C-alpha cells in the first residue's frame, strides 16, 4: 500500500515538474525531434510527388479508389466495417483521435493541382493538396483562394469536408461558399460530380461539415480571386468592448450589405476592454516610401504575429505592407498563440534568433507522439475551440468566454452565413433578426479561443467538460455552430439541435452511406 502511494506521489511530482518546465522540455526534446520529423515527412512527400505526381493520371488514380470501394462491397456482410481513408490520424489537424482501426481503410493518395481555369476563376485540385502548396502556386500567378486558412499544413479537401474561414470571409462566407464542385466516390464505388445546380445538389449541400461520412472526395473546384503582391494592413487599437464590437459590425458590412468593406478584416482581443482591429487591402507597394513599410512577418527571427499586433495598443496604431503569402500564413509560426503555452519564452528575441527556425512544433508530430496519458492531461488543461456565432451577440460571447475560460488573446473573424433554404445542409439558416438588412446572409464571426484557462494557470479547480457544455449551450441558444475539428461535449440530441441533419440523413439513405461510412455524430463526438 505504501509502495503504491509512494509511486503515486512520484508520478504527481513528475507531472508537476513537467508542467513547470514544459518550455525547457519542449525546446530540448520536442522541437529538434519535430524538426527532424518534418524534414523526413517533407522528404517523403517530395519523393512521392517526384515519382508519382502526374495530373494526367488523375482518372486512373480515381479508378483505383473506386476499385477499392467495389472490393469492399464484395466482402461478406459479417466482415464489412464502415469505411474511412487510410490517411493516418496524426496527419490530420483535428484535435480528435478517431479510431480508424475500427474501420475498413481505403487508400486515397491524391495530391496534385489539376487545372487553373482563369476564365471561370476556378482551380481544380485533388483533396490532399495543402494550403501552403496551393497558396504558393496561385500567388505566383496573381491569384489566391477566395477562402483559405492560416495553417499551411491544412489540406484543401479536409477543409472542404469540414469547415474553414479566413479574414476574407466577410465578403465570401465559409470555405464551402468557395467550392464550385465536388467529385465523390460513393459507397457503391460510383463516381459523381456534385454542384449546386445539378441532380446531386443535395449531396453538394451536405458534403461540408460531413467529415468524410458521405463518400470519398477525389477532386474539387475552388473559387479564386485576383490579388496584388502585398497587403496594406492598418492596425487600429480600440478601447472598450462595445467600441470594438461596433467597429467590427460597421467594417464587416453587417449593418449595410452595400457598404464598401476592406479586403481583409479581423480583430485580436487582448482583454475585455482592449482590442486591435486589422484592416487589410491589396497593394502593389508602388507609392513613394512604400518599400520602407514592408514587413516580412513570417521570418524566423520576427516577433510572433500576435505579439507584433499587441505593440500597436501602446503605439496608438500604425500601418505596414506585408507580402501576400506571408500575410495569409502569418499565424502559422506561433499557431496563432498556442505555442506560447508550450514555450513561454518562445517570443524572447534571443530564442527567436537562435532557435526560432525550429518553430512551430509540427501538429503532425505532436499528434504522432501523443499517448493516451498525455491526451487525458492536455484535454483537461487547455482550450482549443473555434465557434461560429451571429455578430449580434459579440459582446455577450466575450463575457461568457472570459467567465468560462479566462484566457486571452481571442480571435474574431467576421463571416457571412447564407440562407440557402432547403439546400442549407447541416447549417441552420440565420434567424430573421440575424440577417443583414436586404441581404440573403447574416453576418456571423469565428470566435477563436486557444490557450490555457486562467484557473489552470492559477492551479484552481477547472472542469473542462462543464465549461465546454456551458459554452455549447450558449452557442445553441444563439443559433451558432461549433467547429467539429475540436472536442465537443454534446449528447446526440443536443448535437441535432445545433445542426440540422434532415437533409444529411436523406443523403445517407439516397447515396448508400448508412453502414458504409460512420455517422457524422459518431465520427466527431
């Protein structure tokens, strides 16, 4: 008995020591290992692309996926398990650990950019093309995706079957609004081309937020926009919660659908009463003095972007020119501000100059090395959530976020949510009082809450489940949605209250997904 008690004390002391010195542990072990891991992964991907990249063989590769699905169909009924892709869990940016070992895994290795259609302003690509790769490809040609993501390792297909948004979303909406078509292999092995206007428009509506539970995505077309080489970014510090909330409503076009809005818009909230609103517009940087305003924000020795933004609270505002590709991936190096909780001294100039090139720890490596014990510990001591809410409740959401999590900064990205009527898919249309006057959309926003809750920092009792269930109740009451890449705590009845699964269930039957793919709730719960 004493021996067990002693072991328990030693374990508790070890965990406490690791918590107190996590930055040192990560720098000495995690960062070098992550760097080597990333080099090996990039080398592997490079070899695969060099040997097997062949856009002209796309149809052949799709037939291979169809063949694997048809082979599954021929299995005895007792041997059939729901299908999923064979892509390892650790390559996903989701915080979840879906048990793929309980599924029949189908290889879907599709990573080529297929065609750039400048006339239709579309790019056709395979689902495993990364945000980093497509961004680099497009910017060199004077374009970018209408809706993208700040994390370069995200895949275009993963975002299409889940959700994404960017600081351009107040003009376009969620990632799904920038998808023109999906090519999907269904449960019977057939290939369908789904658009918003053809006979598969019901499937087109339900693929976003479906997380691979309706079929295997093998290609998609995404809308692109013309761009200039730089973003002229203005930093506007605002005091007072109501003031910065009102400013976001005004600049986003929430009050007037015909208002002239900036190309990019976001806010970083540093306390309940202080925020920096960022307004960005495309620029050629061809005016006198412009070259002196250029800031290469993603270089390894530069301050983390959010810390750079914070300086404008004291400076009283300012502006600069950021190369477009660097602007689009500005949060990649510090994973917004998540790296701060891993390496508290990571933004120190000495660390940045000497070891900044090792950052960030690669999400794939972190997931690959996460044991059930580590998962249980981190699950209860951090928050990582993106939440879509109507901009009418912006002030209330700031209050409840502070009450439940007490962690700053907080991210705000305005975003249109359209009323597509019967073809709205899993998203319930905005309520009448949430619609923009005279428009077919409501202005919502992404509330990004990432970090260590204040109670955990103060070593007070913190109940992660209770906090998130309270937040989820607030989201449901106000007609919002939780991003499903992060942990959710809803019972199935609550999940169905937040999301409308009527058309989704219809598509499950119509396209043979029942029994062939996990149900959405089972996949993300």
